[in-house]
C-alpha cells in the first residue's frame, strides 16, 4: 500500500510514533491506517445504501399508516409520507451519492482517529513523564552523590520503570543505545532527548549532555536541576488547584444547577402543551450518567498528569533464604545408599514451585482475609457483588406483587451494601498507607543521622527502630527480624516494599538498595530521599486543604438539588389535576381540556414523573460522590465513601418524605 516516503507530515508523524513508544514503524502504522480507512469507507458506503433504502420504504407508506406507527414526538415525519416510487435512474443516483458520502465520512473519521490516537497517547506520556521528573532527578542526584558512575545510574534507573514510570522508560532509550548499538553516553543522552514527547525532559536531557561533554560538575548540575524541577512541581500544583477550582464551579453550575434548570424548563414546556416525559427520562437516565462519566474521565486525565492517580505496580514477593539454591547430585542421596527417584528436572521443580505459590496464596487469603482485604480493597467486591445480586434476586422473587418503589428499595439497599463495604475497607487501607508515608521522612532523616555518625546501615536500622516511628514500627521490626534470621538487608528491604507497597516506600527501597552497592556511607543519599519525601508530603497536604472547600461545595450543591427535586415530586406534581381537565374558572366557564403535563397526568403519569425525579436524586448522589472523591484525592476509589454518604442521605430523606410526611409537615 502506498505511503509517502518524504515530507514534513511524514517526519512529524514519525517523531510522534517514536515519542509515543509505539512498537511499530511509520510505514507499518500508516499502511494499516490507510487499510482501515478504506475498509471503513466500504462499510460506510454499504450502510449508506441500506439507510436510503430503509428511508424510502418508510416514506412509501400512506400517511395514516405512518401516523399509527410513529410516536407522538415524531408525527412531523408524516408530512413526508406517501412518496411515489423513484425511477431507476434517480434511485441509482441517490444510492451512489449516499454511498459515497457516508463512505467518505466513515473513512475520513477512521483515518483521523488513528493519527489522533497517536498524538493523544504521546500527550498522555508527556504528562506522565513530567509528573515523575522531579523524583527521577532526585534519584540520579542521590546515586551520583554516592559515588556511582553516571552510566550505571542510568542503567539502574531504567530497571525501575515500575517505580518511576514513563520517565524511566525514556532513560531506557539511552541505555539501549549504549548497550545494544554501542553509543557513548553523550550521544545516547542526545538520542534520548530527540525521542521524548516531553519538552521539560528534552530540555533536561540537552543540558545533561552539555554538562557531560564539557566535564563540569555533574552533582552540582543535578542538584540545581532537582531544585528547579521541585519549584516547577510546586508551580504545576498551583496551576492544578486553580484548574480544579474552576472545574468544581463548572461542575456545580452545569451538572447540578444546569440539570435542575433543564428539568424546570421541561416542566414549564409540558404545562404549556408539549409531551415532556420522554425528554425528562432521557436527561435523567442518559444525560446525567454520561455527562458525569465524561467529566470523571477528564478529571482523571488531568490529575494523572500531576501524578495523583498513578500507582506503583506491586513487586514480586521475595522469599528469604531461597535464592541461588541449586540441587546437586548429593542432594538426592538417601541413608540406605541409594538415590531418590524424584525428578531433578529444573522445569519440573519450577512447576512445583509455581503450584506451591498458588496454593500458598489461597491459604493466605482463607487464613487471614482481613489482611488481604486491607492490602487490596478491590477484592472485597468479589464477595459483596455476588452476595448483593443473590440477595436482591431472592427478595424480588419472594416479594410477590412488585412496584417500582419496592424494586428501587431493594436496588438502593444493595448498592449501599456494595459501595459502603468497599468504602470502609478502602478507607482503612488508605489511612494505613497515609500513616506509614507520614513517618517515612522522619525515619529517613534519623537513619541518615545515625549512619553519618559512623554506624553501618544495619546498625543504623537497629538503632532507628527503637525510636517511635508510629505506624512504621511494626514493619521496621519485621525488617529487623528478617535481617536477624539471615536475610541480606537488600532482601529485607524488598520484602518491606512488598508488604507496604506505596510509591514513597518503593522509591526509598530502590534508592537505598542501589546506593549500598556503591558505598557503605549512604547518609547523603538518605538525606536527599528524606528531603524529597518531605516535600512530596507537603505538596499533598496543601492540595488536600485546598480541595476541602470544593468538597463542601459539592455536598451543599447536592443538598440543594435534593430539596428542589423533593419539591417537584412532593409539591408540584400532586397539585396538578389528575382528570385531564383544568378546573372551572371564576367567571363560571366550563372546565377546559388540559394539555401538556396537565393533560397527561393521570395517576399513572404522575407516578412516572415522580419516579423519574426520585431516580434523578439517586443517580446524582452516586455521581456527585465519585466526582468528589476524584477531585479531592485524585483517586476514584476515594469517591466510594462520599457516594455512600450522599446515597444514604438521599435514600433516607426520600423514605422519610414518603412514609413520615416530612415535606407535608414542612409545608403545612
């Protein structure tokens, strides 16, 4: 398939593919794009002909027949009915035009989307790179201060992509060019600079190459870059908070006040004479969920860019004392002089070990479910969701006569159970992690002071663990127990990382374990790590305090939404006539037929509108809760607590109004 071999567009797209780290060449990706566009155009052309054929079949019906089959909202289409059969020539022209038009649109859309996806992916990588760039520079600076050669620093950093994310992947480009293609360090850094999608990383890499080439002090350069990027991180957080403040106001205006305004307008239009039940249902059942979902995805994208939502992949568990153990011929001897007949094939042993690990994991889950759930809160959904579905199904089956209110009760109670239990477990998990990360800077500072006094790293850990480290004390005690039982300090720290599993701990473990290989005195490295952890924590605390205001705004906005919905459902709808007639006027004229909502609202129609309003409050409660969590902490899981609170508030309020007559008491 023909693909342009030269040109600015080709060069720009080729750079974009490299920046996005797509594992393909430009010619391959461009060829597939053209192929997919052509196939989409063919499919679109065929669909276009069928659409024209279907429209002609419908409009060939008599107006009376079409009026009977169309909903009231589409009765205007009856004016186009009764079209006579077109001559073959006109029919062919119509088919060709519709086929070419729809086919061209489909092909163009697919072609554009394919290249837009590359650009979007590269932009996402740019945000991810810049989110971890201060931590990456701190890692380079700390290891350089430990006396390690810079190429080795880059190799170690490229091996920790799990911890440092996209920025470490960019460094791997330079490492690969050094190890595979034989480039020198300066050329490899310049290659890395030319391939990245981040302007900030490009500038850093160019400056780094200049420093390496000129022979200037690398440690001073990295220290200066670290301080500059730390200031840049603070500026970016200020921009993020300003953007989130604007988004919070937009959300309240559009998705709370805007929804209320739209519902009010629909009610007024309905009273004036139009049928508005279906538009109201579309707004509540499609508009509110899809709008909130789009807003949630946008929030997630901008907060990922500032490192709020990225998690460190959990490391593999390290089994102490089982490394580098090989089975020898002597191991198979038995006391009677023979040998065991068991297979010593390494592959068979590996299979047995994998089976043992699976069974051991199941045993751990069944033996200590509390610890497993606190470590991974999502696993509680494997139990609560099937249980909620089963119980709800049984309740509906045994309830006998059902109505929408009863079904809503069952579904809301099930949702409260599922979301609420997850919220409780996740909050325990989150608070444990926050408590541990809160003392990490203090732990590193104490460890650095003791190590600087001349103690070895092992003695420093022993001395530090005797002090009060809060939530970290049990983990440090387990680390010391591993060391006492013969584990290396590297293995002990890796097991600590496996148990705690946070970004801060993963970075600290990666830094300490690699710095120890270069020098026994790592006090300077620990001081840098402590400073980085302290500054990260200060940024997080500032962000939390700033977002508390907008969290309160969302709660208040939902309260206003709930009250107005209750006014619609309890005051407005019951006051409308149920007989389809407007009552007698004062001058004695006969009652006149009602139109719009007033004309629709028999008892069934009042119930339908009332049900829509109730569902609007419940849907808005869940949506507002998850939006509040994403906005305040940058994690959708944090929204489970807010969703539970708002959903419970809405459900209890609606139940009290319906069963206790609270609204009537307030009005009366």
